[in-house]
């Protein structure tokens, strides 16, 4: 509890700095104030941690002192203008929500989902594969060294090569709390910022407050967004900065363009996929109204890229390559390989037809939701509307769209087999609800296509600003860029969160057609339920219609939680938790894609060192050693006493204390 208190107080200091700075700049509208505070607060954390890193001083005391100083300076700094308080439209918006049944139902469903997601983040150990491999592992090494920088003797190139923006935010919280209890709050706040940004962009395009809220809430029900919101990955974080940048680029104030540059810089320093967003930012900067601010918008984009490229400069200095020593760099690009590009694009189209969490009979819940939605539309109308039963029928039909997508997916897969002569391919329905594997559920593809069609018609009728076309066509353009630049794998859906968020800014138009809105709310709420209940990484254990649900994540020990996606590691992590003291030193002789973070412990109290490859037989820089199957043979039995060997040939050793304690040079 004390650990959480330190982290919460630190979070409050940063939030206060962000809001105070936003108010000082002149932000008054709710969306501008929230997104400005979010972006500025994130930048303050980044700057603070980097400054302290220069002196190897990243510690709880220094982080507290720095965050408190930033808040005091911001409050005391003289303002150039008097900022009136933002107008309170909360009561009016709540009344509008109450009068829009689809929006009310959706708000209740999203509220319940977010509460559960927050509980997952606070009450369960982090267990995403990439997080345990490098997202959290690099944080552990940074805090151990009290500095952000390259990790010595890395077992995975992503420990060093990837931009560290999101992980620095996690390092701030873990450095304050000395616990990973609140590690997932970074992505949770990012998801909320995305939803606020979707709402704000919708308002700037001329949609009503309820329409903007409807689009923002629908976005929060998308499986990949909802499932990642409790993790320590970075896909939602980079999307949040890009959404914020888009909102500010659509503004006409100098302060907005300054914050847009800051948001772009934060995105570029968070993940390489931010580069794909730059063409969209440039186009938006050129065609957004008023056109007289084109130059200023383009300068903001350029300044953001320049400011956010600092880690790539470090990569060049350390390794001579912009991307550092990332693994298999040559094998991940597919430039000018036309047949491969088309193959990848077709597979992306197949993956976008997603049924996350719809395990077996649980798919039938969509039918139940369709019936309820249709009935609610009829009963929710006046007597005159009851004489028009087509409303109920059309609502139910639209809500049954997942059952239409199912055979469509089957047909498209067989089309792929024929077109690309994939004779050995097998078809499977993508029902896995995963924070890495999922896409956007059945609603995602339908909403993207529907918003594109509606926006095109409205722009042609001069009812919508032409910039809306950039937003609704962004998902298709983004997938094409991905297909023509990187190789296929089934985990690419998380790279598409930002363009789907742009499209979601127009999803609120569904409120203008009650059957469409009711059906969308029904499908969205059902998808959110199925995704959270049947999550692969963190299953709830709740039985719906499908029998034999997996064991509940809430009933598992920490070592069990962290091996749900990698069961062969269970004996090793169990031994680590039950037999290795929290204050011990642990050496890791592991390799690409192996879990390094669990060795630090839940309070990051163990000292962890990495054995260089090839390891010397006398290496003994710690009291304990964990070796993977490929490296266990190089461990000297004269220096180490084997304590555990698993069926998969992982091993744990205890030091005999008879060898040198200085690690060999890499």
C-alpha cells in the first residue's frame, strides 16, 4: 500500500504540473485542457528522468524532489494572461447522455469495463511476453543503474534499440513506488487520453458533444485497446500522443501548435511506428482550416520529429545504426517485393475480421445482444414508433453482423488459398482475445467502412470538412503502408490503433440513425465483455456459454500469472519466487525473447546482471544463476551448484563462492 501511495502522489505532482502549465498557456476548453495536461505532464516526466540520468541520480528522493519542484515553479511562474476557468458543460452532457439510450448503455458498459481493467492492472502481475522480455526488463536495469541508457550485455536487442518513451513513464512510477503495482496505469491513462482525443477531434469536425462521446466510448470497447490498457506495452501510449497531436493540429492557436509539436516528439520517442503517422500529420497540417496556418503547422510537425529523434541519435552513437542492434532487421522489411506485399495486405484484411473472446458458444451472446437491442429500440419509442416494427428488425439485423462476418471470413480465407496458392494453409476464426494478437473486434471493420462511406457522402454534399476524408481513410492507407514495408505476422493489429482512432472520430454519426447506434452499442458492449472475460493472458475464469473456461487469473500466484503465456518457464519462476531471497543477486544467461524482468522481483529489490555471450565458464558475478537451454552447457560446475533442471532444460544454479566475482568482458 505504501508503494502505491508513493506512485500516486508522484502521479499527482506530474498531473498538477501539466494542468497548471496548460492553464498558463491559455487552455480553457475541456478537451484542450486534458490533452495539454497529458502531453505536458508526460514530457515533464521524460525530461526529469533524463536530467537525473545525466548524474546517475534516478532515485525515489530525486524523482519526488524534481516533480515537486516542477509543480512549484509552474504555479509560481508569472502568467501573461488571466485564464478564466473552463466552462462546465458536464451537467448538460449528462442530460444529453440520459436522453440517448444507446449512448447511456454504452457509457455504462465502458464504465464497467474500465473498472475491471483498472483492477487487472492493480491486482495482477504484469505478464505480457514483450513486457517481461524487454519493456519492464529495461526499466529494471535502468533503476538498478539509476540512469536511462544502454543495458550492458543485452540478451535481446530490443532492450536497447527501441525508443524508450513509454518505459520512462513506467520507470518514473516504479522508481517512486519500488513496485510494479501501478506499472499498467501508463497505458490505462493513454487509453483515456485517446478517447478524449477522439471526442475532441469529432467536435472540431462539427459533430455534437453526444456524437463525439459516442465515438470515444466505442473506441474504448475495441479489444486491442481494452486489453492493452492494463499492460506495460506501448502501443496505446504512442497512439495517444498521435491522437493528441492531430487534435492540436486542427486548432488555430499558436499554443495548440506548440503542444502538437510536443505530442509528436513524445510519439516519435515512444515507438518506431510513429513514423507511419507523419504523412498523415503533414496532410492534415496542409489542408486543415484556416489555411493561413499551414506553415506554422508544418513547422510544428518538423520540430516534433526533430525533438523526438534523440534516442535514434543515441543508437547511432552506440552502434552505428539508427535502429541499434534490433534483431533480424533485414528480415522485417519487404520493400519492393510486390507479391509478398499483396500477400501481407490480404492477410491484414483477414486479420481485421476479428472475433476476440468469442469462444465457441459464447459467440451466441451477440444474438442475445441483438434481440435486446431490437426490443429496446421498439419499447424506447413513442406509440407512433411502435407501429413501425422495422426499427426493431433493422436494429437486430445490424447487431447480428458478426454472424455475417463469420462466413465472409471463411470465404476470404479460401480466396487467399486460391490466389496465393497456399495449399497447406488452414483456416481458423480469430477468436483469441489477446493484448498482442487481437485486432478491433467485429465492430471495428464495420465502423471503419461505414464511417468512410458516410464521410465521403457528407463531404461531397459540403456537410463535412474535407479533412475528415484523411481521418476515415487513414486505416486503409496505414495498412497499405505496413504491407509494403514490413513482413507479416499476426500481431500487427496493435500498430493500427492510431488510424482507427482517427476513424472513430466520425463513428458518432451513428447516433443520427437510432437503429445503427443501438446495434453498434450492443455489439461493442458484447465484444468488451467477451474480450475481458476470455482474455488469453488474464482470463477471468467466468463461465458464460462456453464450458471449461481457463483458470481465473485472480486465483494464481505471481509466478503462475507470469507464465500463462509461457508455461515452460513455470518451474524456474516458481523456484525464483520460493527459494531465491528478494535481496539476492541473480545472473541471467538467457537469449532472444527470454523473460528477464521476473528476476528483479515484484519490488525490484534483486540485483540482476547479464552474462555476456559467449559466457565464460568461471563467470560468477552473482549468488544465483538462471540459464536457458542454449547456454546451460557453458556454466562451470566448479563455480556453480545446480539447484533445478526443468524438462525443457532450463536450469537454476547457486554459486559455490569459489570463482572470480568479476564478470568477463563482453
